[in-house]
């Protein structure tokens, strides 16, 4: 069996001249929680829709759970739970009726899980979907995906409308009931703290391309932010350098590994190392994806991403 | 699954139409029984175009004037005037309304409701959603005029042996006409992704179908299209089967139109992105 739940190679999706997904290479290991991160319009939702056959790829290839998305779509859908970004289901049906509608499609559907999650998430099962709050609508979407016995859960912005208590419950359910059973969770989200809490892999997408795909543990152990000062900015070139941010005479270097060696190189170029700090996922995300931003001084910082 | 959903979405309308047609059928049947001038009605079944009493009917005069104004008899008389004197005239009207509204309740409306992502991420071939919709829609299209016709049969048989035959003979034409209208509404809803837009486009297409040949005839004396349209509506005329040969050509034409819309819908949903 393929050890990747999702594997794309050069996957592309164009809308006219817009390259929404542009040569995406993505590897989601089976049994992992993969945080799929990106700014608005980076290509996350387009990628997810392409993986599920809702959009046809313009180029490249993709396998989900070992099945080619062009050849075996029904097999993929049978094994994949999907929560869409907009959290919209049939307005005229109640959650109980939505369960009735959905269960027939999935051979591994679990009625026991329906009862358990409906109680856990406090879902009003007999209220028409159109009359539910946004949070309850989101819960119903999760209920349907979680109970179908999927090998892969693709959750697009999973915590929209959820209060912190339910968000916490949901994340625990994902880890304790699903990942522990060897299932894979792909979280497409802006909520970096949620992703950081449960993900073991992250992929950061920008302009339809993967900028970074790594273990979260790797970021914690090896990624460092080096703050340095110098009158002039030396030209730095290193495969370990992720980004540079400048503010007057100060520079912040985000490096992937061997921070001490990198600092030694900066010192050799006449820079003074102020501090070397571990980084959060948010700092890595911002370092990779932000453009010019105003600094405290009011002057813009700059970012350079190595080719 | 989706069959349950499709039925859930349109059941209120189907039941309403069935109750309405049943009521009209029963009421009209009772009227036939108590009609003082039965002979006038029987002459219709015998193929005599109209009895004299008919021409003093104010409603008929109104529509005769309309007929002259529009220069076109066809479907307008059937849908607007004939419900007054012949319950079967309700058939095309019921087909028109039921076909349009049921077609607009197909899977195409899910685009507008933003639920197409959810529907198409269920593990089923896309064609199945269309086929299930059509099974439900065509079943309704068959049941609705039948609910009108069958309650009439015993009443009509009691006044004339040819009555039931006349009623039953019109049914297949109504079925295929209803299927075509359903197909039009279904396809336009699927393409536009909106029930409201689909209904509007379909209604516009039907209006054009009725008015364009008349306009061409009245303004440019071009009769070809008018004759073609009248040919397609032959099965709905007063002297339809068994008083005259069954309108196979018209029935096959509408069947082909319905099949064309089904094929187009299957092709469209296969390639449509969400």
C-alpha cells in the first residue's frame, strides 16, 4: 500500500490566465495530521476541490489514498470525508435527515458515532439546517464527515463559527478517534494555533506552489530566527535561509537548520548577532508569505525568499 | 440516498398537482353527469367541432377575440379557454406548470444553493444524480395527467362509449410533452445553476415557441414555422385519437426533445466544475 494519503506531482489548475494551482508537489503521509496553510487565494481550496474531482486538473497528476483522481474518483470519495469551506448543506433538511441522506453512500457508516458526536457537540438533530447557527451548521458538517468511516478527512477551515470549547473537542476527537486509528487528516486552515496543536506535518502554499513542506517537529527543533545588526546589509546566500526581514540596520534571518553555523557566517561578514530564537509556526508562515509590512518604526520591512 | 432527497424536494409540488388534477377530474365528471345539454357535449366526441350553444358563451367569445388578435389558435385555446368546458384542457396547463417547476427542482439548483460541493463529493457517478432526478420527474409527469384522466373515465363512459378512448388517447401526448418541458426546465436550471434563472429561461423559450410562429405568420405571412408548431401540437387537438389517427409524429418529436435534454444534462454535469 502506498504510504502517502495524498501525493501530487506538478498539479496545476488554471482559470483562464489565472494560475490558481501552479505545479503543486505535495506529499501527505498516511496516518498524519497535515496542516495545509496559505493566505487567502493561495490555492488551498482549489487544490482540495481538485483532489476530490470537483475541479478538473489542468496539468500534473494526483493520487488520493493510492487512487488516481482522474480514474478512480468514486473510490476516493467513498474513503474521504470532506468538510467544505462554506459549511452549507440542504436547508430544508434537519441534521437527522442529513444523516439519513448521507449514510447510504458510505459502507463504513457508523450510527454509534452519530449518536456519540451529536451528544458531544450538542447538535440539535431535529432543527431544520437553515435555522441553525453558523456554529451548529459547522458541527453538522463535521458530524457527517466524521461518521462515514473515512480513511482521509479533508477539512477546509474546520473551526469556522465554533466556540473555543467545541473547537477543542473537535481537535481532540480528530486525534483520539481518527488519527489514533491510522486515519489521515488534512486541515486546510488559517488558524495556525489549531494546526500547530495537532498537526505533525505542514505544507505552506503561496500562489499555487508549495513553499515549504516539513514536519512540525522539524520547525520546533531546527528552525531558528537570527536577529543581527550591521551598518550595511551583506549579500547572504544559503540553502538553509528561508527569509530575511529588514528594518533600518537590523536584519532577521529565518533559517531551517544549523543556526549556529549560519550565525558564524554572518559574524564573518561583519554582522553582530543579537539573538537566536526558536520560532513558532506562525513566524515561519509569516516569514514565508508576508510581503512588505510596516515595522514598528513605520518603515517597511522587506522579504527575500531564496529561489 | 439521492432518490430520497429528490423526492423530498419535489413531493409537496407533486402532491399538490395530483390533488388539483384529481379534483378537477372528479368535479368535471360530476358536471358531465348532471349536464343538462348532454347532446352538446357528445357532439364534441363525435367530431363535430362545436355545438351552437357554444358560440353564445361569453368566455368563448372573449377568447375568440383573443384568437383573432393573436392569429393563433393552438396551445392558447387549450391552456386558457378549454379548462372552462373540457377538463382535459387542464392537461397541457398542468403539464406546463408541473414540468417547469419540477425541472427547476433538480440537481441544478444545488449550484445556486451552494450545496453542489456537498452533492458531488458523495461517492456516486455524477450521471446518477441526473438519472435519479429524471426518474422522479418523469414519474410525476406521468402520474399528474393520469390523475386527471382516470377519474373521468367512468363518467365519460356513462355518457358515451368513445369518451374514455378520447381521454386516454391524449395521455401519451401529454406525457411526452410534459417530459420535454421538464427536460427544458431541468437543463436550463443545470446550466444556469439557479432554479429562478432556469424557470425564467424556460418560460421565455416556451413563449417564443408560441409567439414567434404567430408573429412570422401575421407580420411576414411566413407560415412554415406555424405549420410546424401546429404539427407538434396535433395530439392535443379536439379531434385527437380515436376520432382521428394517433399523432405518432408529434409524440415521437416530443420524446426526442426530452431525450435530447436528458443527454445534454448528462453531458453537462459530467464536465461541469464546481
